[in-house]
C-alpha cells in the first residue's frame, strides 16, 4: 500500500530536516518542499479515479456543468492553499502562510458567488 511508502518518505524527510537543521538550517525548507512534492507524486494516481467518480455522480444530477467545474476548482484551491501555507509555516514564516490561507479563502468565496446566487434564486422561487 502506498500509505506506508508515503509515511516512510515523510519520516525520512523529517529526519533529514532534523539532522540538517544543526548545520545548514537554510536547507530544511528545500527538503520539506522536496518531501511534499514526492508525496504529492505518490497520491497523483488516486486523483484520476476520484475525479471520474465525481463526474459520473454529477452527470446523474440535472444541473449546470459549470457548478461542477467551480466545485473542482474550489477543492484544488483549498488543497494547494493548505500545502503552500504549511510550507511557509514549516519555514518559520507563519504570517506569510496565514496570508496564503486568506488569499485562498477570498478566491474560494469569489468562485462560489455563482453557486450562492443560484441557491438564493432557488430559495426565492420556493417562497410563495
């Protein structure tokens, strides 16, 4: 199972960071990023089937496909934002990480406006 490989890679990356921190602390960020990218490469193969399942489920629902696209964008933005924020926080730059999180939230709200407006229109139509 890939989870064991992923955990071992994460532990190895952590051990390298702890060992390097004493002598060259500036390299710990690069090790953290490399470890994260390797882990992302391992989970990449799982994304295709997940996306196909979502598309199959969405095709059963009689709704505009742009809502599905918005939903997928929101999910990707949330994960990328979290990944970038954690890298910054691991590097000791918590304030930059928090700004990345804020930017991700604002972009998610911006992308969600059509869905919210559609939902409000639907509610208004239900009220007699």
